[in-house]
C-alpha cells in the first residue's frame, strides 16, 4: 500500500484566503458549495462518513479554490478543488483578494 503524504504542498501560485474571502469567491452558493465539498472527498480509507475537516482555503492562478485539510475518518491529508475561475466577474474579486493577501 502506498503511504500518503503527511503535509500539504502549497504551490507558488496559491494564496491562502480567509473564510469571508472564500464566501466572496463562492457568492450566493457558498453554504451549498461548502457543504457539498466537505462531505464529498476522495480518501481510500473506505469510511462512508468521512468529511474534510480543519481545512484552509487557497486560490490559484486560475482563480479556482482549493480546500486543503484532513479526512475526518483516518486523519490523513485530503483536498477538494472547486472550479470557480470561469464564473463571470470572479477575476476582479480574485485579483483584489490576491493583492490584499500578498502584502
């Protein structure tokens, strides 16, 4: 069996964002999108009741959101990618967030 990594890799194009900034990125679908994403992660632990917990949010250079956290069942790293970069108007929001957070 392949051993999973124990730490997330943060790529150079990824900028950490806070919960309010994540809400701005996802807009009115925030609650629904987060609920879906934290409850539908891939982890080979086999548990049916796994969730993404203790996650941090990042935006990348495509203006997509990545949630990086831990599997609630086996406590190994897990992540969820949310394609937000193609939403209308997201570029301006992402650019402001990125500019604010990189200072």
